[in-house]
């Protein structure tokens, strides 16, 4: 039995194609603006058609579902509940410290004190 990732050229070609498709999807959303799902699905289908080396005509429903899945995989979320809502990356949030827990520079002395109280310094 061969290990996964062996010298099989078909397996390597499939993995390389998946990576290229993921890179193409990332390039489509790296504009910094919200992405409309219908426009993304159309451009994603074009990119998939350019990258694949033949086969039957792609099913538009499958390609659309794959496009929406790619939006989620790239970290985007819908801005609303409507099916035509634009997708964008959520804003980064600096979480508030939990009350009663040490935070910032106080973490180190608290950890050292706990370490000493447990007798780990002997």
C-alpha cells in the first residue's frame, strides 16, 4: 500500500488544481470591498473553467454552491439575511479581558505564583 501523497501524477495534478482554484478565489475577493455572491459565482465559474483541463460542461448549480462555499472558506460572512446580501470579512475585535482573571503584564506574576504554590519550583 502506498502512502498518501505518493508519486501518483493524477493525485498531484488534482492537489495542484485545487490549490490554483483556491488562489483564484482568494484573488477575486482581495479587493477590500464587500463581494456580491452572484458576481463572485460568475467570476469563480470562469476561473474554474480556465483552470480545468476539459471534461463536461460544469453544472451551474454545483458551481454556484461551490462558489458560496469558497466565500465561507475564505473567511467572508454574509452582511445580512437576504440571499443577495453582500459578503465581507467581519471586523476584527479586541476582546475584553474576563473579569477576575489577570491580563496584560499581570499574567506572568500570577502564573509564577501558581507554579510556586503547586510546588513546581523544587
